[in-house]
C-alpha cells in the first residue's frame, strides 16, 4: 500500500467576497483534529479505569502558509476579528474532500527579516466537516 503525499492534498477557503478559493500552493501545513470527549465511569470494584464516549468535539483545522496577494487579502482582515464564518475545504486525496462553515481564530501574520512572509489560522467547525467526493471550488 503506497503512502499518500502532499501532492494529492489541498486547501480552500472563502476569499473576501465569499467565494471558495483554492490556496493550496500557498499552504505549507494543514492539520485537522477532532474526536470525542471521554468520560470516566470507573466503579469501586473495577481494576482499571473505564471510560464512555462523550460528545463530539469541534473539528479544528490549523493551516499556515506563505503570504501573497490572495492570502494577504483573505487573512490580514481576520487579524482584527470577524463575525462572519468562513467555508473551508480540506482535500485529503483525489475524490476525498471535507468542508464546512468555520470560525477563524488565532490568526497570525509573520513578517520575518530575510524570509518569505507567512500567515497562520485556526478554523473551528462547531458542526464538524462534511465528507464529499466532489470539490466545491468553482
């Protein structure tokens, strides 16, 4: 079984006018995390801790990359905060997309001396991401 590489991956986010825009070439890292909470239900006579599955946690998409005219227009305004959710789409592989409405948090702009300028953002999808086999990018 062959391992997948970043060549088959991608990332898209709403631009300032609300159009889903593929910015994969300006992304150098994308991490998706989620899962369920666990609640301990260990009884007095148990010899090991036991747990039951709890509520689903918000899906978090942490992305960072390089600044260019497109990514600067998307992320620079978010540093001051926004009340508008952003649609994000994560492409794991060909025909394997996850998308949803997210709250942008922890937005950072990096302006290092002698290096390419960077951005980073954490998106929180409170209702999770929806799986589909077709991209929503126009």
